[in-house]
C-alpha cells in the first residue's frame, strides 16, 4: 500500500497494531469487572468473591463460626479470605493480559502499558 514510501509503510502498520492493542486492552479492562474469583480461609468457612479488578463483590460466612469469644479469629478469617480473593484477582488479571499480548504477537511477559 505504501510501498514507495520506504519505512513509512511499516510505521503505519505499527501504529495500526498499537491502536488495536489499545482497543483490546480497554476491552479487557472492562471485562475484568465481570470476571469473578473466590478466595477462602478457615477451610472454606469464610469466602470472599472479588472481580478480577480486585473489587470485593460478596462475602460468605459459615454461621458456625459466630461466637462472641472468637471475634478476633473471625476477623482474621475474613481478612484472610479477602486477601486471598485479591491475590487471585491479580493473578487472573495477569493471565488475561498475557493472553491478550500473545494474541497480538507480543511476548506474553511484556509489561503493558509501557
């Protein structure tokens, strides 16, 4: 298409690829709000569900752990479940980014945005 313009044809192709990548990254960021991960603690007694963006969406607590004498234990279990969900959200987001960059022909460990 831009054969007579030397390197400008490659530049145009590179710019188009960059625009496509930006569009796909924006779509992926939007999609991460809908991807859910669940973290748990206390052998599943406390479960926290978060979006892959790390936003806490739900908390499920088994009623058997409610005892006023164990308040600190319950608080620790809740905190551990939330942290587990957030860690899983980070991993999921990284997996989605790696999948996106590979689909664009980039190395999967490339760090975006630059």
